């Protein structure tokens, strides 16, 4: 590759911040605009490698799932503050340049073709599934989808109104598993009969009660302890753990 080609490729990887939107107390959505044509061919569930400028130059790259639909003209990442890098995200100003490489990964690559889908998410591990659900909404998909989302409390949840609305637009059931909730009854809303709340962590009993069967296609994304536990619980339904599609990149280290 010539110096000119290298410079051109570097420029393609440069995106600009449109806005940063708070989702909850420690999670933010970052919206970017750029002209890299590869992203026009992205699939729901893929991720990017993101670097920001520091006083010492470009930071080390960090992986983040794309939360927006592949049909979106902008790039939408939802990032939780867990360390020095991610804590800098809320302070990015509109017009700031970032380095964004991708799209990367194979997670959920054939999910459009799966008639029955079980999504198991922990915390900000919801992001690739939000990408899929937003994509499904755009294409008016009729796949049967059951989403189990594990958080400590409802204060950790985000995009609540949008997700609840999707239960009307899609063949979608949503189950919030709240590990530190004292009571979940007060969260129910009659206008959203496809949204359920469970006290405690995700269990085989909860999976079974809400319609998960071994015949469905299982997808899993979250912190390592949650993923390990979810695999065991899915195994209690005789689900082949080797067939559960897992995204593990985002928790190889704090950022």
C-alpha cells in the first residue's frame, strides 16, 4: 500500500461526533457520521473498534457493538462508563473526530433466517440485540423473538419506551430479570401485555415459563459471569450449549 493509499484509508476511518445522549446514570449513546462505504453494508449485531484522540495521540482501540439498525445513515453506539476510556465518551463534543474501524464480527450474522430466537442479554450486552430489533422493525420481520434482559434494577435499563413499543410492532416478548429488585409487580402495564418482569437472575425456570425451548436459536451477550450462568440455565432446557451463539469481545478488559 502506498503512502497515499494509507492516508486515504486512515481518512475513511475518521468519523465525527454528532451528539452524545445519556441513556441512564452511567450509559451514553454516541452518534457518529462518516463516509466509509463499508458501513453501508453492515449487518445487525456487528461491532466497531473505536479510538479517541488523547494528549498522547490516538488511544488504543476499544470494541463496541453497533446499537443502531444497519439501515441507519448514522452510526449509533451505546457505551457504559467502566473505566478511563469509556468515561471520556460523555465529554465528546459535536464535531470531534474519532477513529472508527469496522464493521467487525460475525455475531447474529444469520439471525434474519431464524424463525424462533431467544436473546439473553446482561446489562449493556443488550446493544447488539437492539441493533437486531431495530433492524427487524425496519423490515417488518415476523420472526418470533423472546428477549431476556438481566439488570440489577430498572434504573439500569434504557430504551424502555422504544423496546416496549417494539412488542406491538414485532412478534416480540420482553422479560426484564432484575437481580436486586424488591418488588416487580408495580412495573407491569396493561398496554404492554408482551412485557414481563421477573425478580432475580435469569433461570431455567424463567426461560421455560416465558416460552424458551431448545428448538429456538439462542444468542447471548453480557458480562462473563452472567454469560456463564445463562449457559448453565439454558442447558437445563436441554439446549446444546455449543450451539448458543455468544459475543464475548466487549468484556476482555475494562475500558
